[in-house]
C-alpha cells in the first residue's frame, strides 16, 4: 500500500484553493467542485458529507523553514499562525499554521 494524498472537504472551495495555491506554489487541476494539487485535493461535497469536523493535520517538509515561513507570511498576510518556527521537545524545527477552514498544517525543516 502506498499513501497518495489527502482530500479536504470544505464549503469554502475557492478560498481554500487560493490558500493552497500560495502555500504549494502550484496551480490546481480543477474538475467541477474538486481541486487537485500534487498530494492534496479540496472538494465541496454539497450536502452529502459533513465538513464540520476539523481533526486533520497536514505535514509538510522544507529545506529552510525560516525562509519558507517568511514567504508564507508575505504571500498570505491573513494566515493563522498557531506556532511560529521553534525547536520542538522531540527535536523537530517546525511551525504550525492553519488554513482558512481551520485545518492544521505542520511545516518542518528537513
């Protein structure tokens, strides 16, 4: 079995797609109410599935966390910062942010 990605359900499809376009620096493939990036899809399921639960964390890695964090702050000035870059007790150097729907994203330096 191989992990291929995550699908985030939302009622804020365009806003989330714009956010992840800036985060990933990538244009999504758009098919109706489904926007696909390399490993993240964003989908508005209509009334079929509840989108109220926000228990997902996305994990991203980068070479230079401080540079990436500054880029995100400049690209998305309204971005929610849960925790700025810091060394975690388990050794990782990471920051934690949230997308406009409140889904959490951990960005760690390789």
